[in-house]
């Protein structure tokens, strides 16, 4: 059973682009971060990947949390308002099955629907201390599904 958490507004400083170029976007963010660092960064050991869905296409925003919107102009900044999230743990080698579980949870839930960011569905992948780039398949990430109560 997934857990539910509340997250206040998040400022995610990083790089953004087409979901079909996720690897290149991750690398560009890493290169920028290595060169410029980040102002008022919250944690050095966490990366957030936000998938913003546009029908069958999606964009990704990859970055780190900060408390400041003042950054080098080379970064892209995404602000996410406060939300409740259902959190699913995911072993990366089993990612597709976990995403199916996320979708089934949402479809079968009578109380909640997916929260929107600028009228678009989104999810957040949290790459925290259990993510290991050297052992990608065995790494554990968390999938944050934003939820809001269904309107009658």
C-alpha cells in the first residue's frame, strides 16, 4: 500500500525538454550543475525528474530543489505548488510494472484524481539516497503521484 505525503511548494532548478531526450537532458543538467553549482540548494544527494504529460507526448524537467529562484540564467526553473502525493517505491529494473500499478491505483480510487500542473497531468520521480548510478537496475526511486479530491 503506498503512503501519502504533503509537499509544500517546490522550486526545481535544472534542465527541461522533450521526454524523448531524457538522457541528454539529464546530462545537460549534470554538466551545468558541475560548472555553476546552485544557489540555496536544499540537498546535494537528490534529483527530481518531473514528467509533464501532453496526451501521448511528455516533457521532462530534471533538477534539484532550491529555496531560490535566483539562479544562473542557463537553468530552467519549474515551480510546483503544494500538493498531496501518493508515493510508490520503484525498483528501476521493474519501472514499467510500477507505472502500471500507479495507473491502476488512480483508476480504482473513488476519492482522488490526478492533480494538474498548468492544466497538464504530471508525476515526479524522486532519485534519493537509494538511487545508485553505478547499479541503475537495482536502484530504488520513489514515484510521486499528485492527487486532489474528486469533485462531486
